[in-house]
C-alpha cells in the first residue's frame, strides 16, 4: 500500500461525496488492508476526522482467533459475544 493507493480511494469517495452534497475539506477515507499490504476495501462518510487504516483481519481479545473484521465489535468476535454480527 502506498500513499498513491490511498489517494486513489480518496478520489473515488470524494467524487461520490461531491455528487451527493456531503463533500468537505479536508476529506478523509477509511481503508482496510489485507495481509499482503494491499487495500481490500474503502469507505468515507460525513464526520470522518482523519484517514483510518485498518487491518482486514483482527485477533479477538477474548479467544485470540483471527477472523474478518466485520464479525468484531470492540475487539471481540461474534462467537465470543454469542451473537452474529453482520
């Protein structure tokens, strides 16, 4: 992942924001990076106050299992929470 990669995602989301009336400067993005260091997904939204770079997979603070980030809340996986988080 390079600064150019983040700027590519920023440009995409800035275009969406401009088209929908929520663009403001400075403009930030949130990206997810896979184990190879490549950006796998990105998002931006009103109120984002800094660029965020997140790991695509994280380790559960309870059971130490590694899974996709979408199954976690506050660092705890859905299984440890006894809920399915989608």
